[in-house]
């Protein structure tokens, strides 16, 4: 059975930008762009109607007005949604920035999934999947932003990951199954299972998702 695609709401001031993004991302089997809309402070209604799992916000080339709106919407955990309804969780947010300076402003505002507008489609899809899992994702040219991530709460590893385990972990963070990891690294699926078990043990995790979350907090995973 094919995996259920990720429900995505695209936000952008520019009509061509948001329709183009929604159309492009809908070509990927992992993504279902359920709708697109202009930036609005009343985003709660959009979330209620379309029930997205991730919001992708393209800040465009003149982000000042969008930043003002976003600052009113973002929650401390980097999600967007109602702040006065304790029973309703926010929706993970991913933002496309035009420049490093725009990315800095987004990071300071509380956004924790930031990519440049030039990011390739496969990287964008991987970042959206990671955002849905609550991970921090910053594009390669923006890695200095990690200097302001709060210290990890997890204890340091008693035994460091090997080079091969780090490779397997990186592919786990991209959502790959064992068979795909084995094919990518040209190793057997049995060997992949061995490495995954070692990673879980070293990170003190009970599942692959928990391992990726802990690795992200420790700075071991970069998308």
C-alpha cells in the first residue's frame, strides 16, 4: 500500500508563486497540496478548513509585511495555529526565504524550518517531511543559524556514532526505508538493520522517529 501523502497548505503573497509551488509539489507522490492562499492573520480558519499537516510559507522577495503577520501567528514551538485553544496543537511551519538576512529574521521570530527559495525540489520535499515530525531544518548555507539553537536536553552519547552509522542516520532522517538505505549505500538490508539497532541503542531511542529527533537536537542530522 502506498504511503498517505503529506497534506500541505501553501502560503504566499504572489499568486504565481503559490500556485506554482502547489502545482510543482503536487507532482510528488509524497505531497498533497490541499490548497494555497495569501498570508492572513486569520490562518485558523484555513487550518480548520483544509486540515494541513504542514504549512509552507514563501516569503517572497519583499518579506516585511509577511514577517509582521508571521510574528503574530508563530508559537514558541515553531508551529502556527490558535494560541488560545489548549486542546488544539499548532501545525508545523516551513518557510522559504530569499536571502540569508531574511532567514536570520525568520529564525529570530521563532521559525525552525527555513530553506532558501532556490532549494531543489527533493530537498524541499525532505524538509517538509522532517517538519511534519517536528524536526529543525535549516538549509546548508544557513547553518550558522544553529548557533542560536537552545542546548540539547539529551545527555551526551556514551559511545559516538561511527561514520557508517551517521550515513544511515542521515538517510533515516530523509524518511528512507531499510531497503532504500541498503540500495543507496550498496550494503545488505541485514547490515542496515544492524546499524539502525546500534543507532537506537546509542541514542537511547525507542523508535526511528525518536532517534532522528534526538539526533537533530544533538546536531547530528542536517537536511
